C-alpha cells in the first residue's frame, strides 16, 4: 500500500495566492479582481507586484463579475477572488448571463468553501456551490485537495479557454500531493490501488479518504482511492474502470449530497454501470459555527465516517 506523507499543513487559499503570484510574473494578460478580501484570498503579493493589473472593487461582487466578463473582450484573463458564498450564490445571475451564457474566459476563484470556514457559521458556509456551478453549461468546476494542487490548478486554468470555478478552503490542511505535479483538467488521480471498494473523494476529503484506506487495509479491505479534483468535466473512464473492478463505491465531499460530486457519480453509474453507492456529504442541511474539526466530526465528513460507509456499501454488494 502506497504511503502518503503530510509535508506540513498549509491552507489551500495560500496555494491560490502563490499560483496567482507566479502567473502574474509570466503572463501579462492575467488580471486580478477582489471584493474587499485581498488578505483572506492571499492576493497581496499580486497586488504589490502588479498594481496596474489588480482591481479592488469593494463589497460589490456582482459588479466584479461584470467587470471581469468585460475584461475578457480585450484579451485579459481575469481571476476574481472572494469567499465561495459570495462568489456563487450572491452573484449567480451575473455568472449565468455575463460569463457562462456568453462563454467568457473568467476564472471564478472561491475561498472559504464548505464547513471548514468554521466559526463564521452557516451564513458563510456554502454547501451548495458545486451544484450551482456545475449546472451552468460550459462551466468547468474544480475542487482542489491541498496547497500544492491548488497552486498547480491556479496556474493551469490560465491556459484553459473558458469559464472556470475554482473552489478551495480556509484552514491549514495536510499537504501531500507532489509539488511538481502536472495538473490536468478533467483527469482523475489514482492514489491507491484496491479491489474491494472504490473511494472517490474531492477537496479536503481526499486526505481523509487516504486515512480511511489505511485503516481499512489493516482490516484486510483494499480500497481504490481516487482524487477527483475536476467535478466537471468528470473523468467518467477512471470512475467506471474502478467501479467495474471493485463493485461498489463511496463518494466523499465537503458539500451537500444534493448537487455534488456524489450525485454526478450516481448519474454516471446509473446509466453505465449500476453499483451500490454510499454518500459522505452533508445531508440537505446548513452548517453552524464551530471549529473545522468539530464540524467535520458532527456532520460525518472524516476518515471514520468513510470507514463506516465502506462497511455499509460492501455489505450491499
């Protein structure tokens, strides 16, 4: 069994900030817009080094999306930055009409997603954003798992023509993917090989899936662990290949089970290869205030919950 090591906990939003800084140095068409959260989005270095390409729009997220859409007409590659709740729910009409429908090359970068926003509570903990964004025609949806992957994804989406939603988080989490990884949009990453169950995870739940796989291995259960960083377009081939081998699947995400990764996997399997599936996700509920660890435990979004789900789904084979 392959072992993964945490090289030191780092927040994924810093991966975005460092990726944006690198982009600023090598691509003069990259511009950045922020809605009064420069520090929280780690966009300070880009602002310092490229003040002529940084636009602080204030608490006016809808205006920010409209401005970004307009900038693409002149050949710019705009990266917008604010919390995930404000990046999607607050500005959905502008994204739909000005970005998605128009096919504009806007990169919507959303931090503080999910329950791990923590103490700010339910009003800021968006758990439906993946669903909102994946339903928009032509929108690519990416949800990264650690600092290294977030930095790599930030750099990669600048070369991709079309609207992108890049989702990442607030807390410091395990940093375990390769620093020099080749981030490929739409391509799943196989982390562990197994024959008994497929675990498909995204975002912060990828590390939890790996921890669950270690526990399961000790009990003689071999898990295929797949990191789905791109939820749309989904890597159908990788998922089908794994589930055909194992015969059952657990999906894991920091999002509502309605509209998230699990639902996309269920749609695929229902039409191509029906198999038992268990969902690790929030259950049609809002969040609440608490530490990330407390919330992930209460809402069943951790390694122990994945282990329990694996036992349930194997019993259904």
